[in-house]
C-alpha cells in the first residue's frame, strides 16, 4: 500500500489572507474555524487587522519565502505519512 505525506502547518498574519497560497501550496484549512479566519473581510474592523493563526494541511511542504512575501509567516510545520487506498 502506497503512502502519501501530508504537511500540517500554521501560518500567522493579519489583514487580507493570500488566498492564492492555498492553490500554490496545494493546501486547505483543517477546520471550519480556520476557514472562517481566512474569510474575514476588511469590514470586520479590528478583527481583520488582529494577528491570527490559521492551521492548514496539504500535500506539499509550505513555501515559507512565498508566504513571507505576502507578510504571513509559517509558524510551525510537521509532516505525517498516511496510507493511501
């Protein structure tokens, strides 16, 4: 049985979330709470500018330099091997 490596990581930042990074790093939010944090709009005032942590998971190692170019940082990253059926 083949195994696939899943990368779990946390990004930290404020303001607009760089949505294209989900496609670029082939990742997605791990919970509905994380998805809500991504969806915060500028009309949410103070919450929009507050630093927030968002947990993501994907099939590629996060590209830390590219996240940094959007003023978001990869706070921590781990990987796990998952059996593929």
